[in-house]
C-alpha cells in the first residue's frame, strides 16, 4: 500500500505586526484551543510583509472574505476577528477557529484543504477579499 503525501498548501502572506500579535495569541491559547497550533503552523510558513506592501487581495485581520466550502458548495462571507470580537451570528469568525486559521493569508482565487472542527478535511476556496 502506498502512502499519499499530504496536499501542498498554497503560499500565504501576512502583515508583520499581525504575525507577531497572532503568534503571541496562539502561544497563550495553545493549551485551550486546538486551532492555535494550526495558526502557528500557518504563521511559520507565511511570507511576511509590512502593512503598506500587503497585496489588497489577501485575507488579513478584519478583512471580510467570501469563500466557498467546496465540499457542500456553501458560500459564506465572514469578517476575520480576534477572539474577543467573535460573533458567528454577526458573521465575525475568530482567528482561533479552524476556519479562521485557514483563511488568514490566503488570496482571492486560492483554495486550501483544511480540517474543520470535527477533523474532517474540507476545501475552502477564496472568492473575494474586502478590506476594512
């Protein structure tokens, strides 16, 4: 039996100051949030930019992002926020959720195979990024 290599994740981009803040947040919440480890892995592989050089089509903190869950075809538009500001009924998703950690740094047109809360792999495709 042959083992399949995990799907390669697309290149991602992060703002330098956000990467620092998110690293501190994820390290502080590592014991209580399974998504914290996923977030740290994403920060480690991200290309880091100063805010002024960040491409406009990249998901950053407080971006509104439209994405499609390709597993069920459902489209959602959410704002990516810090945990204290999260409110799913208002469309504000915490960076410390699996979806939040999967969206950060992605560009319009990219997709990523990402675990959901139950550990099932889902393909999320970025349709549109709107900056605050």
